[in-house]
């Protein structure tokens, strides 16, 4: 493995409060403070003038569809999309086919990851058997198999009693629970946010109350049981308020927001475009602003993409019948730069924090830092480069992106995992 | 003004001038309906496919009748006879219909937005015959046509739409047409079926029948579906009728010249008393008849016909 000398980058490392033009040194897959003169002379130099060098991005919420739905995505293609988006660590949801509610399926994912992945792909296990919300999954054996969290993403546990037991049982293993907050009784048949727009379009509305109620329940159970609870893809202004008040009281709870909920509102649904159909649904301008405010003041801890691939023929349907979800990995950084940095005046360091150190902290992952001795996962990006995103030419196996065909600003140039360049200006770098 | 629209998808998209054009064209076609020979050769040689993926009696028959009066050939497909039951997608079904050289598709579908979706796939005109809870544009056109026959201009006229508004495509199309024609629209019904969001469409929302009906010149009733009770939108049909059913006493609150409308099918004794449905103020069957003329106008215009040819045209018989 070559020794690397990344030169003249704007180095942003939120954990070290570093934000200055400088160099990064990488040896044996790890960051080092400096290199001996001989090693420096022999190092492969990367001229990063004009680029930002930050820790490899971390995404707590992706769907890589393997096993069982490999027509949509695989660990090979999904991890390449991640690398192209600057992500070096991603956390996979367990709603595969079969669902990852047992050690065998986790082992399968781990084997496929070792064989096919170009970034670090970490599995989660189900909260309940079959994601059916009736019986606890075997957290002990899931943990031994390597899951980093538990979640029934997409199928929120409806029984408060079962959720309480899940919290208590998971706490024993110090496993975080990631919950998709949705009261199913309030969202029967719903396909978009409930409001003026759903009324106009005649589509079944999904009230934000369905999210708020479960967010409130989870705050209560997190406080009651002391479990580590993480709230997935928060979309509602009211929910942001619940989380803010809970955190002010010291409740140990964390939450994420997606780039698409920051970028769009339900106004985007005017032509029934299924590229904007997702769960939770796009909401109103007030909700969008509340999410941005929540990220600004730390109520919401991190960004997560909810990268959810579906084939063209699955999405190309009547709005009611199309599946929920969109791609996110290859566009997340550019969209976040646009919405948070350029439009909302977040410092660039804060954006990097929200995409690196914060998500790593939530699950306690060894990522999100440029500190000496840490794994040399790096994202090098040009915050000003304009590029046209062609989802069909992307690395994901699917192309269901609302940003398809748009010109975005801010592009990843190089992605390094454990000191190896895995993505270099549009190309995945094959292993030696 | 020439007619430039190939599809009829919504009334929200239509301008006031276009709505007026349909009405004027429909009035001309309506005169042909009472002749002994009722056919006109306007669409001779054209084939219209009625793709009805949701049950319908009135709308489908009226579209069929309208197409036949225009001398078009008509093929009707419903969900039980189409390949959708074998899992064929709407896209594939519609593309096959186009490949079979149909000249126009009339679509009824339970999914809102599906006519727009088809219009973007196909090269032939798509006419929306009702899409989910979204719109039913020809119904809105025939309802406003009927109102104008009785009241003249609708500017400033007080119109009440009463019943299950939330799930009603008829209500939405009427709201768009009526607001463009300048009518003052009030939606009435239980709060669960008339959410406040509708005010953003430029209409009033009320849950008080008496004040809403006071001096109204039109009351349009919408069918109360039994399944809404099971889904908890109101306690019972009996309670609905006691609160919002139109009976003789409540009809007396209306303007003395008011007309009573209903797009059908009627639940007698639930949303309307039988004597009112059959009474002299009821224009329910006129709506049905006007439905033929309005749909003739829509099919004719969207097939490329120009309105002035119909107004001025010689008697085809």
C-alpha cells in the first residue's frame, strides 16, 4: 500500500477543529502526523489545491437490497455509488429479502461485503422477527454476527409494549435502535403529505401527526428505559420541536434528516412525478425550514440519505402504485452544499460535521476523523465544480433520482478507504 | 379562438375561455340530440377506446353514446376484461391500445394522476373520465353547463356542494370550474369529509347546513359511500342523514328558484329524500342528458375539431 501525501488541501476535520489549508499524510492505511523525509520523498503525492479534504462521509441509512432484491441494487453497485458520493462508511437497512433478522443473513451480507464492497458496509439487524412487529429478533446473535444497530426501517413497531421491551433488551447489548417513526393507523393508503397539496391532487394524505406521535413515544421510551434511540429521517416541524425539548431535558436521543427533505417540499408533486414519492413524504415549506433549523442548532444530529434504489419499471407507474424511495448517495454532498451552505449559510465545517463525525458518534463507529492513527478514510471534493448528474450513468444499479439531469454544484474528486484510492474523478479504482 | 388542447385531464388546467368553448360547443351538439337522426359525422372513421379500470355506469354510457353520436367507432374495456387482471401495467395496456390504432383513449382509473401519466406516454389524446379522488372534468363541465341553462351566468351565484368532498373528484372538478366562472362556492359536510384544506382552492368550508343553504341557488349533493362509515369518517348513515341529508324542510332554506343536482348514483333516503330527487327542482336527469352533449364537445374538440365549425355548421341531417 503506497504512502500518500495529500498536498495543499483545505483540510476540514471537525473533531480536531481543523479548518485550514494543509497536508495529510497516510501510511499503512492510517493517518500519520508527518512522514520521515525518505518516506515523504517516496510518497505518492496528490495535489489537492482548491479541494476540500475531509473525513470520508458516513451514511447511517442506505438500502443495498442484497440479498434478494439485487435487480435494484447490490452491495457491489451500492458501495460504488457510495464511493462516488464521497462516502466511506454506510449502514445498510435490514429490509432485504429475506429480512436480516438472523445471524445467517447478516453473515451473508458480511461475506458479500468482503467480496464486493469498495467502502465499509455495516449491517443492521431487524428489531422484530420478519420485521412484523410481533416478536423480538435475536439481538444477541445479531450482535455477534456484527450488526451495528437494530431497526425495522419501513415497518415501525406499532406496539408500545413491544417497543419498550426492544429498548430494554437492546440496551443490554448497548445496541442502538434506529426507528422509522410512523403510526400506521394514521397512514392507511397514504402516499403523500396531508395538506393543501394532497387535497388538490386527490391523493391520500399522510399527516405529520403520524410521525410526531411515534417520535413522542420514542422520546418517552428512551427516557424510561435509557436505551439508545435514533430517529430516522425526521420530516415534520412538530417532531423537530419534540426532539428539541427532549434534548433540552437531557434525553439521550439522536435524529437524522435526509437531503431530499431539506431540498424539496410537497409542491414538487404537482405532476405526480414518482421520483418525489418517498416515506416519509415530502412536507411543507415550514417543515423544510424546521429541519434546517434543527440541523443548525443540533436538534437533528446528522444527515442520512435513505438511499433507496428501485428500477425504472417499478417507479414508472401510477403514483399510488409506485414504491417509496429515491437514490441519494451520489448527490447528497452537492445537495447539502446547496441547501445548507449556499442557501442557509451553514459553515462548511458544520456540514462536514453533519456528514462525518456526527453520524459516526451516533453509532460509535471508528470513522469521521482525520486524527493520526485513525483509518485513512478521506473524501476530497471541489465545492464549486458544476456538473450534470446523469442518474442513468451513475454507479447505482437504479436511477430513481429527482436530481437526474440537473446541474449540481460541488463534486467529489477522490475517495479513499483505509488509505487506498477507491474512487478517482468518475472512475472506481480497481484493486491491485 | 381556436381550441389547442389534445387532452382533457383536469379543469384546474382549463382557462375560463376554454370552459366557455366547451359549453358553447356542447350547446350546439345538444340541439342535435333531439333530432330524429341523432348522428353527426364529425368523428367518422375514428376509433375511441373507453378504458374503464374502475366501475362506472353513467359516465361510460354517456361517453359511448357521445362517441356514437359523433359517428366514431367505440370499444369499451373494463378492468375485468383487460389484461390488467393478469398484471399488465397501465403503460403497457395503453401502448397496446395505441398500437391497435385507436385515435383516442377515455380513461377511468382509481389512481389520481393516471390520465396525466398516460398523456405523457401516448401520442393520442387522453380524456380523463375520473381519476381517483382527483378530477372528473367532463362531470364538472356538464354540471356547470346545466347550472348555466337554469341560472344564466354563474358570476356571484351561490353554489353549495354537500357531502363526501374529501374523496370526491366531482367536487374538485366543480370547484375549479365554478371558481373560474365566478360562482361563490361553499362546501358542506362533516369535518371528517370536508377538511379545511379546501379553502386553499378558493371556496368556503362549512359544517353548518342551515347557514350554508340559506339563499343558495344550487345545491349539489354527493353520494355518501357506505365504506366511509367503516373507515370512521362518520358514525352512521342515520347520523349523517340527520345532520346533512337534504329533506323538504332543509330544501326550504334554499333560494326559491334553486336547483338540486346530484352526479349519481343516488342513495335515496341517505343524502337526499326521494321526493326531492324526483321533485320539480331536481335537474338530476338533465345532468345525465347534458353529459352526452358535453362529452360530444370534448371528444370533438380534443380530436382536433374547431368550435366555430359546430356553431355555424349546416344541419348535418
